[in-house]
């Protein structure tokens, strides 16, 4: 089974990661590069004398080394996500769930909620140069939120009693009732419009990538399962 999980995860993660990386290069990276100009002091919000800066500065073109490595790392990251998602699919299949490309889309949406949307409710995606709380505190809250959300969604989907569903509600709400770490003061040179655009695009691409990952994972896992069944029948 490990070989089938690994094979399905590599194919699904590589496909979804490649698409995610290309979307990020087109839609997210320009916003990051723009924000870095403010972070480094090359641009100042409202400019000298209160004059506004251009919203579309020259940012440079494709960098083979930087952008190539970004594509490779994104593919590896989504392969890692698939190595978590597909074993959960296999476990659900043993409990009677149907796993295929169509149902995989729902798994991908759940993965997006777990890894992106729920943490972003307290810690939205940030551009360089914005005010932020202590890094360790944010990492601990993020990890706890992902774990609680993942378990909560599993209980909501596969729980068979009111106790399980009640536990799901508690787990989904708990991190946000506790609250994410926040900075003591708000500061930073980056325009709020850039921060909002970055958060919106990062979450939008995250949703697209996770839905694709779920669909690819369901497709490849169903194919591996059917191939094994055919081999045993023969």
C-alpha cells in the first residue's frame, strides 16, 4: 500500500504544485515584488511631499533561477500535502467512503479550509514589511489551528453520533475563540491595498490548488486501487 500511496501522491502533488506555482508567478509574485520595494525603502507610501506612487511599477521579468526553484519547491510542497491527503482517503475508503476524482474535489476543499482558510481567519497571508506578532507564537497557533480544524472536519464528515459532531464544532471554534497572536502596534510601510490584494490572491490560488490536488489525488488513488483489484482478479 505504501508504494501505491507514494506513487499517487507524487503524481497528484506534482500536477497540482506545477499549476499552483504558475498561478503564483502570474498573480502573487508581482504583488510580493511590489511590496518589497516599500519594505526596502525604494518606494515610500504617498511618496515625497505626499505624492502618490504608481500602482504598477516596473518589477522585472522572469528570473530562471529564482522562479525555477519556486516551481520545484511548490511541487514538492504539494507532494507533501498529497502524502497526508491520500492516506486519509485510503482510511476513509476502508470505512466505506467512495474515492474518485469527483469526491476528491471535496477532499481538496476540506484541505484548503484546514491549511489555508481556518488559519487565515486569525493570521491572514502577509506581505513583507507588515507588523506581526512573535514568529514562534504564530507558528504554534497556526499548527494548533490546522490540527484542530483537520480533526474537526473529519469528525463532522465521518462522525456517527452527536458527541462526535459536538466535538467537531468545539475543535473548529476553539482556536479562534482563543485568538491568534497579534502585534502590539500596527506599523509598516506597505500600502493596505497591496496587503489586501496579496491575501485575496493567495487564498484564491490556495483554493484552486487544493481543489485540483484533491481531484488529482482521488483520480490517481482510484486508478491505483482499480489496478490492484484487476491484478488480484486475474
